[in-house]
């Protein structure tokens, strides 16, 4: 039994979303919670150059638990970066399509790292902290991102890679109740609405907490010193609402939430318009430009793009996987970039890049999997409604 | 009735010239929640090592390579509605297909239960 080529993994050793080749020759690194995951029964796999838990009790159970209660995810592989220095606003606006004039203290915003032709190098979160901008970038791309930023930012800007910090995500409808019991600060946790963050004490540990995440649920992302990570994880998982959740459910949750995964649903070959990520280009920047790839992207905003990222719902139970071709009759019109069985909906769902003529909701399409044609329909995303606390 | 195992974690139970094939309990545990099984066509002639079936889990799809050559005579129809049988009862009720063996000598290269147990412990 060997994993199917389309999912690009060996089933018994690797997790399919691991496409990080830059570290394949190096031994995987260990994150601060490595021993804690093993103690909790986590099945560890290599991901983005680190050993990470793919699951504990099972992806299905962990997925549904997160949708109903709260799940704790270790995302310490992601890159946490602090930018500061004179001329920060202008320097960062030259790098990202963000409008920093509207990013208030404590606000969090989604942004994109773009190349000169408007291709997506990474997606990231930008927060305004006292003293600078705090960025969270993808784990698999963080070394390239940091090199790119160091190259592009002027010498006056200090880039501090906060690699001694761990990052946890507590996600689900009961996340607030569980976290609030252990948090104190200058203001209550309830002061945070979606995409806002602040400094708190969490179980006696200094923590930067933002109300954000990658599951579509209400929830929090928690940056803490690495040496305190196990104590905080233990504290949170001691709450009846909280269980540890692995990468497997993280992937199925984000797919249901319609959230793209870097390296799969967005790549340097895709621009933000075809990727459906125009919201990552702030309004002022859409008229003014002045960021990498602006000419291409502003043109695409006016003229549209040849392909667009859409959602697909499938009949039956066979899942479409990354790389599967999408057809209308004999015409190949697209390719699946993420796909799997939806634990919440109990049928397969997928994301695909499809020719613009065939992207309207309800359009009948077919996906070729293992020589079979699976009937599918273009569907609005998210597949499962977001429940953010706005 | 003898049961043989492959390094790819399939089992085949042979009685007379008929084999019943499935995946091992170890394999289902590694795959996690199984959501769909793509079964072969009955009547198909297959050669040892051919990918004849695919087991989908939430996380990935895995090919099943037939441990022996022959003709598929029957598939486990219960898996259409209850693919999770492969999780809950991998080595009995979660069987995948039955096959009439065309070359029983192929079985000689497979592991017996004790050898498979040792093999799994070495992983």
C-alpha cells in the first residue's frame, strides 16, 4: 500500500501537504512542544522542516471537536517576525499591498508578499504592536520570506526573527470561555474582536493574543516564549472544552472554511485576483499601487483573469485530490489545488483554479480521478459558514 | 485456510484457489478515518502488484496492490455505505475483494502472520 501520486505522500510516513523541499536534506528540527505532543499521543511527521503532530485520536474526531468545542493547535513552525525602525510605514508599504495608515494599534490584517509580476510569494498576518509591526508568515516559506524582506527593506528597518517564541492557536466556539479563565491584562479578553490583538498574561506567562485563526471558527492565536509553551499548552488542555488537534484536522478545517493554503491554493504562478484574495490588497493601494507586481495586479483587477480559484462540491464519497483535472465535457478547464472529504458536511469538497467562463456558482463540472469522472458543482466558499466574533 | 501478508500491509486469506484480500489493522490505524474505498470491477484480471483498489482517508488516498494474480470474483459491497468498516474491522468484516488465484506459487514470497508481526515491530 503506497500513497497515491496525486497526494504526493507516502501514507505511513508523511503528511500530504508537506511540499517543503528546501529542507529535505536536513534532519527535521524539533519545536518547543515536541515532547509534549508525544506525551499526548501525537503521531509526529515531518512538516515544513519540523517534526509536527499530524493527529492524536484521529482527524475526523479532532475536526468535529474543534467545530463543537475548542482545539489547541501548535503552529510554532510558522515564522514570527518583528519589524521596526525609522521609515517603517513607507518601507513596508513598498513591500506589501497594505494600508498601514488604517492599521491601528492592536489591529491584525491579512496581507500578501508578492513578486514583481504579482505572483504570491506568501500570505501573512500583520499586526501593529507597540514599537513596530509583528508579522506571522508560513513555516515552509519563512526562510525565503525573511531573506526576501532583508533584501528589499532598507537598512534602517530592523528585522527581528522571534524564533525563541512559540505560537499556539486555540480555535472553536468554546475557545473564548476556556481561555478567559486564565487571562489577565489591562483590558478583558472580550475587548478583542476578530482581527484584534493585545498583550495579556496567560497563566503567568507574557502572551500576545489575537482573535484570529485558520479554521473559520472564533478563536485565538497566542504568541508566548518557547520555554513556557508546554506549561501553557498543558494549562489550556486541562480545560474541559479543549483537546490538542493535529495538522490533519487543521487542513480539513481550513478547507471547509474556504481558506487557501500556501504552496497549493496560491503559488508564485497565481496572482491575488485569480486566487480570490483581493481583500489582501487594501483599498487605497488598489488605486495608488506602489507595491511589487502592482501593474499586473491592477490590470487584472480591471480586466479579470483567465482562471479563478473556486470551490467545488462533489457527489458520492470519492475525494478529488490536488492535481486532478477539471473538465466540462471534453474540455479541460481547470485543476484541483486542494481536496478532501469534509468531516462536517460528510461529502468531498475541493478548491480548484478554473477557466473564468465556468466559475459561476452551480456550474456543473467533472473532476478526473483515477480514470473516473466525478460530478462536481462550482460552490460558494466558505463551505462551512465562518463564525468569527466581530 | 492460511493468511499471508505483504510489506505494503495487505493481507490475503487463501482457501482452495480463492483468496480474500484486505488491509491490516496496522495499516488502517496509520491511515486514519477511511471515507471511501474504490473497489475493483468483478471479472477483472489482475497481476500481482497491480494497483487494484484505492482507500481514501481524510488525509490521503492510498493504493492497494493485489498480493496475488487472478480474477476478481467479488467485492465487499458493504463498504459503499460503510467504508469505516475498514477501520473498525480491517481483518474480517472490512475485507476488500475476493480473487481466484491464477498462480498459487506467488504466495511463497509473502509473509506469514509471525513474520508480519516482526516486520511491523521493526517499522
